[in-house]
């Protein structure tokens, strides 16, 4: 999907960085051929940074839920800004600490001096203020609590008009080489702006807009639904999520799996809520090019629901693309979608895939077989995005 002229992005990390704002750009950029180096001051390659999910859970301010971690793949002290096309700083409390670190502030200032792209999200605009980069009326947006700081630093506050709910928050602002965003709800459009600013051309083999339907329920895997959703929004696709017992605008609880030291299986933790965007009775198979079944524990509920099983069967019967990640294979096995098809499978679905008539390709973590795309685990999401994008006739070329 990406060309051989590889672009590179530096991601500045730290403990309690926002999970969505870390994992979604990391996996999406990698899927489309962009090299991402994750660094944190005082840490080296192989060290870990804890991530947190920030969401509104009924309190006056967002809640912070500790989820999993990201593993650094580069050393902070080895960073040469000239070797990168952009720097990206996710949101989260770590930016409060880094904004008082002279080396980190100087690093951000150096990227700006070199006219490299600088992307900040939610609270990481604090780094722009610390580096004195907002003076002169730069247009900037952020989480709204940052507005006084941005204006006091000489920036011009920008805010998207017409916001009635979280689902309406979609836009970001670019001012010269600076891109800023309110936070994770805008990541679809923000990633599109970033990819295009890096010089990519996003195209489709279809004359009409490509559309994907995600079939979900409570306890769907957080990353399995949200990484592909934002990725395909970035590619200009229509993306909907449906659940058999929920209405448009209802929430689905998500889970994140964290493989902690010394345990055979990962710990299940609460993630961000995701939202149903279309009512069940309004779904027409003919309106979509593909159905995606994310993993987590929601497939165990969906496989007991005749409406959910029937919907997948309709996609199969009409020759539409069908895709699944992780435990999503559990539902596909019940629908007959895996019969005589090569599949990728994690340990949790190997028995289901075999009983469902599928052939597991042990050496591959993402497999495409005709109208079926499957991925084994969360770590395989970049490969899954690439494979599904290709199957849908979408391309990102630098």
C-alpha cells in the first residue's frame, strides 16, 4: 500500500499517555508504510510506557482508566530530528512532566525550526506553549481546558462549530506545519490530514464511497473496533457500527487485554466506550461493501443472537467481503463463512475455525482468501488494515 520511499514519524511517549491517541496512529501509520519510532526521555528501546483510556463515564470530567502499555522501539538520546518527517505527541498526563523537561521542549522546538510537521492532541499542546511556538496567533485547538493557556501563549483558539454530541467531534486544524486536534474522537480526519501532509495520495478503485459495517456488542475489543474504524474514516470511507439490541447513539462497553508479567493469559480491563451509529432495522446489506466482526468477548454474545448470525450470512450469500479479528472468528465459524477458507487464528479460536471448516495458516497472522480477511491478534492490526484496504480497492501511495 505504501511506496518504497518511506516516511518516518517520531512519537514522543510517556506514562499515562492516552491509549487511543497512541495505538490508533501507531498502527494506522505502520499499516500504510510509515515508520514510527516511539521514544521517551530516560528510557531505551524495549522499555514500556503505561497507557490510559480517557472517557466520559458520568462524571463532570473524564475518567482515566489504566489499560495496557506501549513498548518503545528507539532511544530518546539517539533522536536526530533531521531524520524524521514529523513529530507526534499524544495526549495524556505525561505531557505535564515532559513540558518541564528541557530536552523534550528543545526537541519539539527543533522540529518546528526545521519546518517539520508537528502534531499535538488533546493536552499535548502544552508542549507547544512550553516551547514558545504559539506566539503570533497560530490557530490551535485542544481539549477545551487548554483554551486559556493557548490564548495566554499568543495562540488563536479554534473550535469546530455545531457540536451537539461526541459523535459530532470530527475535525482538526492545520496552521502551516502545525496540526492540532481536540483528541481521539477526531482521529479519522486527523490521520487523513497527517497522511496527506506527509505527501500521500489516497485513492479508491470504486467510483462511489466505500462503506464498512462493524458488528459489535458489549465487551468488544477496544482496539479491534476503533483502530480499523478510524483508519477507514481516514481513507474517506463510510464507517458504521451496529448492534442487535442497541439503538443509534447507544454505547457499547469495550475491553482491552493486557498481558502482564508472569500470567498465561492477559488481564481484561475496561476501555473507551464506542457508539452504535446505525439502528439495526435501518441496515441494508446492499449499502455496504464489507462487514467486520471485531474480537473481544462480544462475539460470544453475537453467536447466540439469530439476528447477528443471519446478518453475516447475508453478506456471505451476496458475495460481500467478510472480515474478522481474533475472537470474531467464533461468529464466522457459526455462519459458515470459514468453510474451505484459509484463515488466521489466535489460540482462542483455533478449535472454532477447524470445526467451522476453515484451514488455519499457522505461519500467517493475517490471511486473505477470496472474500474473507482474518487476523489473529491485536498486534496484527497493521497487517489487517493493509489486507482489508487492498481487498476493498483502497490505496495510500507516497
